[in-house]
């Protein structure tokens, strides 16, 4: 199992790579929910550097696109050294088609966030010979293990971080700014939260970027308790540090690199970053209506 | 001619939707369908539904649009074969597992659900080449983007024109999962995006105003001519949980609008259609993404809503042309002396004053207050089965 991480500042690359097998980066023109948006030149430099270091580098192309936006993505692709990437993470099958037309279908990592919840749906691009896909974040460990046991290509899952649970094309925070009459658009600010009126103790991180508005789970999802189990089958465990910083990444990556929870470090991180860690949906089955009955 | 597609939560609503002008309806079966709280159809109901629709040369589509987990995958093939035997005209699916299984094991036509958020011609063609005949587009496209997409595909394109809006890309939202443990992609959506929130920055409240993700409903009256000319195959009304009166009103409005456009190639005024819709609507509405990125004008802050302008009080079950006595099933309170409007599938609106109400024993009833009570009343204008009576507030 390889561990890949997001990154905030290029100066911290080597610190990140001490305990990570690679990084995942993007540009706000075609990526969503980034820690930092890197320019095309910076991304091409990173590709060269990571190739020299024999490390993995993935590019997030995980916005949803209309046809006119896809035209712009095609143009951006011409400036990027896509062949040097380990993989290209796409949320929209239209991007997969474009990459396939360019002979790069084998680099695609499909990540539709919520949709790959069973082994059949997970493997549905097998005949397309893609590089891999992300397992949905909202399923149990038992379901994850079933998918891992029957995978047809590389498996990815977010193993640590605030899990995204809402992606709207609407600029909901910008709209609210206008509603309350402030000039602050709050765009790309990673210090915003939402609190629901009946859940006053829970703060849901919210983020607006070029792609739209994103809302995340309040607790940080962690998989250190099951990392031994995952390691046997999972190909890439992703550490997503949005809302944190590179110091945080370095400390967390060390634990995942060692495959061991450092309880003292965890408690310190929870205190310093005002966060709590949990196991997400690993042991929590979401409710489906009773089959054959109405509720 | 472009298809008008309506929702139906039960057999009665299905019949009403078709009689009031829908070309096709979509319904949920007992399994593999979202909208768990909508009344879902048994295979026997579905058979009755297709027989009724096919007699009118209309169609029935069945939603099998959950994103399944492993335990949901059993019994899919027998269920799909049951739908095939019930002669449904298509299924609407989101999961590649269900799509591929239907295409491999049955002759069912498959439509791709909006849960897949198809946004561009490349995505649409991916599914079309896989065997999916029709794609229900994501709601996040402008009418110009839809036209461009239609021009670049052979797939039939279905577009939402009326009803509630998901705030997230459909299918890619797990607010409900996280906040209530209810799986939005398996029929349990708790509509958490419509709740009230507080926006904070660094833990401090940004404003005393309530933050809301919720938006006005979709209402695409003025965009219909453009969508027809763009080559869209089907116009979809959303809302399997909506009332009988809402379904009838909304369907009839769009039916009349489409027919008028095909006849005259223009719509002189949208006011009459808008006024009709207000008789059944209880949420504010706008045109969604069809005219471009929605701004503040489309958000619902402070949960504003409007009451329908007219109350649905009864539905005609029978009418005797000689005695001019109608059997009416009560749906809301009304009384002798009330002025009622007759709303029917094929006639212009007419009004009358209730002179006398009798129960089934011919006893006089001053006030009709019992839901679904069968009542007799004289209506001089000939009315037909399924005509609806609305109370006019004066």
C-alpha cells in the first residue's frame, strides 16, 4: 500500500515525501477542494521532480464540467506533461473520454466520490483499462474489504482527513455574502464552518472555490486502527490535509508510514487543530428503507 | 413531438398525470428505487399502470435508481425480469451494475438517472455507447449548454423543467448520510440541505442571518420553447411525493404550453400559465441553471414560501348528464354557498356556486368536512370523471 498526500507549499515537498510515497496536486481551473492551487508550470516542475525521485504524482481533475468547460480543460491539458503523471483523478466520465482519446485512458483514476459502493460498480471501467478508482467514503469496512477482494484495478481511498459530503456548483457562500451585504466573498478560505441549528456542537467545514461550494464532515476520518487490514489489499491510501497545514501532514504521515497510531501525537493534534478523529462509516451502516416496504 | 414526463406516487396519481396530458410517467417500484417515502408500486400495480398507459398510447418508466451496496444486489435479475413482463417502457437507473444487468438480461430500455450527473456530450456518449438510450441530464446546465450537448449526441436527452432542486450534484451528496445516518443514494435523503445553518469564520458567527443552502424550486415555463427547438427529447416534472392536485395542475399547464407552442410557434404570454401554476404551488420557483449560474435571487433565505392561491376541495368520480348530479370525493373542507372552479383535462375553466350538498343517503350536508367522503352535488356545466374542484377565495 502506498500513501499519498496533499500539500500546501512546495517548500515542504521533501518533508512530506519523507513519509509519503507521492503527492496529489491540482489547479483551481480544473480541480476541486484543493489544499493549494499550483500553476501549470509548478505542476510540470513537480512532475519532473517526483519522477526523478521515483515517487508518485497524481493530478486532480475532479470538477464536473459542461462542454464549454471541457474545451478549456482540453487546452490546459496541452500545457501539462500528462505522460509524466502516475495518474489523473477524474470525477467526470467526460474527462475520462478526453484522456482516452489522447491515449491516456490507462492513467485515469475514477473518483465519483459517493458512487462506487459495491465491487461491481467499482470495477465497471475494467474493460476500459483505467489505472484505478476511489472507493466511496460512505460504506463500511466490510463493504470496503469486499471491494478490495474483487478489485480489477488499483484501489484508492481517502484514509485520513475531513471527508467531503456535499459538492454544489452554486456559489453558496458568495450568495450569502451578498445577502448579508458584506464585500467579503470568503472564497478559497479554509477557516469557515457551518453549524446546523439543532447540532450546535458540530462544525461542518465549508469551502468555496472555482468549482462551487463544498461541505465536509466535522470529524477527521482516520484509518490507523484498520491500516493493517487495508494494507493487504489497498493500493493507495490518501491523506487529505485540506483545512490543516503541511506540519500537520508531516506528523500524520509519520503515523501512517509507521502503520501505528501514536496516541500522544493524536491527542496533541486534536488539541492544536481543534479537531476530533473518528472512524467515519467504517462501522456505521447507513439506513436503507426496508426492502419491499414503505416507511 | 417532445415528451412531457410526469411523476406518479401511486396509481391514482399516475392516471391523473396521464389524463391531464403527460405523455409518460415515472414511478418507483418496491425495490431499487429512491424516494423511499413515496408510495411505491408492486409488480401487480406496475402491470395495471402499463395497461392503463398503453391504452392511451402513453408510457411508464420505472425508477431503479439507487446506488446499491452489496446487500442490495440480490434478486435484481428476477426483479428486472418482472418489470419486463409488466411491459414497462424503460427503467431509470444510476448504478452501472443495474444498467449493465438490465441490458444483459432483459430487453428493457435503459435511461440513465440524473444521479450520475451527466454534464457534457462526452459523458452522455460514454453511456450511449454502453447501450443506454436516454440520459437524464444534471440540473446544473444552462439552456445553451443543453442545446450544444444535444447537437453532439445521438442519445435521447431528458431535462428537468419543474420541481425541487438538489443543492448538490445529484448522487454526489452524503449530507444526509453523515448528519442522520440515512443514505441519500438509497432512498433515505433527509433534505439536510434545506435546514438552517449558521456560517462561522474562525469559530465566530459571520452574521445573525441564517445561512441557507436551499433554493427556489425549478419552474421552466419560459424556457420550454427554447428546449423544444434545441431538440430535447423529454421534459421532466419532478415530485413523486406531490399531491394529486399539484400533479394535475402542473401537467396541464405544461401540456397546454407545449401544445400552444407547436400550434403557433410562439407563446404570446406566459401569465396565464404562471397564474395556473400558482393555484397548486406552495414554494417559490425560478428557472434554476437554465439561464446561467443561479445567484442570490434563487436562494431561499428565511424559508419563505407561499400558499397556493386556490384550494383543491374535491374530485369528480361520476356525472349524470340528465340529472346533472356529480358524485364528488371530498379532499378539503368546503360548504354550501362556496364558489368553486372546475378544472378538467380537456376543457376551459368554469365556475359555479355550490347550491346543495348531499351525502350518499341523500341527507343534506352543510359542510363537507370528511376526507374522501362521497358527496352529491348539482353542477350545471357537464363535468367528466377526474375533473377537480377548487375553492375560489373571494
